[in-house]
């Protein structure tokens, strides 16, 4: 039996390999894949998916994502809008950045303009929307410390959420891990407003150069998603995995990095199952040896 759907409002790719759209460069295909440029396009696409009876998942830059090898039978859509504006108020400013803007590029641009607060995001992969979704942070800073409000598409209505409604915790938010809606599309982050302060461009550039050097010294070469597991309170996930003797452990084309054990690297040709196998191995070894139940920082669909 052939299933027919109403015509989509924007071009779609069919049976799109999600390895092309994730930093791990692994994983199966999406039945449909789309990139949207505005809230209006997102609203129309969500309505189409609902009419077609397809589950819709919104994604950011694919830096914290793994699609299982069997693929996803619905629609995966990325929000691409990247416009930004900054409103100055004396020594402070509010940056409004659309969700598709690159996080690291935004940090560099603000630093060059003399606005401080985002130095920690130098080198952070992914988008502003992804960072807001998961409360990205490192080197003493995070989104929760800067966020004023979020513009969200909820159903077909654009809502403005104050920072408090995001219920931020360590690498968590009210959106991350929330149950999928029984019907309709999940909420979509459209833009975020961040509070910055005035700084010296030369000092900010030096601070970001230092962070970039530190990051380069720790980051393994190859395709990865960054940290696989969240750090348990007062502990380092990478150190626990290293103490469990798993540095360099391989399954297929995937390896627990020999430089940083909380990274799993695609050495070339790794499947999603190879990566999931190493995730399960690390989780079980740390749980059995140290009694610590590591939590994933990445999203698996």
C-alpha cells in the first residue's frame, strides 16, 4: 500500500543520511529531512508533519546527536535562521540571536565588538538554539548565567519564556529530556536574548585565545560529539572511564579516545551501533567498578 501525503511547504530530502548532519558522521537516515529559515516556515512544516502523521524532531547543529543505524521514520528538521541584533544600555547590552547562529562564531563576534560574557563559548560547537536547549557551558560560564528570555514556537504560537521558565540545571533544562507531546510538534527555540557587559576587545581576544589553546590540548582529533556523558557531581566522567581502563577501547570504527576518555571518536566508517556499543561499555564499567550511573549528555534518536 502506497501512503500519500499532502505537498510539503518547503523542499524535503527523502531518506537523508543523518551522518551528513551530525558531528559524529555516523547514524542512519531520516525518512524526511528539512532546513527551515523562519518561524513561518517552521509553523507550516510542523502543520504538514501533523497532517501527514509524521513525528517531527527539531535539531540544531548535530553536535550532540546520534541517530540509530535503523534511522528515524519521521521528519528531522533543522532551524537555520541566524540573524542577530544588539541593544546597548550603557555598560550592559542585550544580544538577541536567532537559534541557528553558530555559538562559537557569535562569541568571537561579540568579543571583537567589546562585549564580554561569552568568552567561554570560544570553540563550542553547535548553535545558539542547541546551547539554550541543553544549557551549554564550560570554563566557568554557561547559558543559564546569561539568558534573559527565549522565543519559542509552541504549537502555532510564538511565546516568550523568561529564563526562569527554562528551569536550568547542570546541562539540563525544562526542554531537554521532556516527554514528547502526545500530538503536534515539540516546542522549537527560535531566538534567545543574552545579557552581556562591556569589555576590552584585546583582553577578550586574549582570554578566548587561552581557552582555544586549552580546548585544543584536550580535544581528540577526529569526528566526535564532544563529551558523551555528563560529569557526576564532584567527579569527572572522563577520569572515571579512564580509571575503568577503557581508554583506547574500540568497537568497529569507533574508539574511546586515548586523549580524553569522555570522547568517542569515529576513526572512519563507524556505525551508530559501534558508538552505542562503546557508550554501553563505558556506562556498565563505571557503574560496576565505582557505583556511578553516568548520564548521557548526547541525544539518541
